[in-house]
């Protein structure tokens, strides 16, 4: 009986969005960017990443100047493309670190 209740709660929480499904495999990209000074700057960058297919968990740390995103398996972010994305948005791309999940 406890198992049925627990499974029911998990199903409901998943349906309500309280539990986010995660990608089974993929890559986390952490990019160092200069010029991110305010939440409005972060919002502009976030919108660009949301348009990309296979990208999730977009986190922007304004204090550290770090943009972190998860890419599902098979999605590859190239350093040249990220440099162009940030530079075209008025920011200075410094580096990118890739971590397999």
C-alpha cells in the first residue's frame, strides 16, 4: 500500500512539474563570459539558449560571469559558435568547459 501511495505522489509531482525529468546522458557546458552585469543581460542570453533544441537547465551566475547549460546526448556546442553568440549579444566570451554527465 505504501508503494502505491509513493508512486502516486511521484506521478502527480512529475505531472505538476515539481520533479523535472533529466536527460539520461549528455554534457554540461560552463562558459566564462565578461560583461554580464544585470538580470536583463542574463534574460537576453537565456532566451537565445531556450531557442536551441536539446538545451536545458540554463543557469547564469552574474557574480562569477558563468553561463552553464545542459545539452542532451548528441547535441554539441562548439566554441566558435558560442563566441559568436556572446559577442553578437555584446558580451566577451572567454572560455568554455565541457563536462560529460
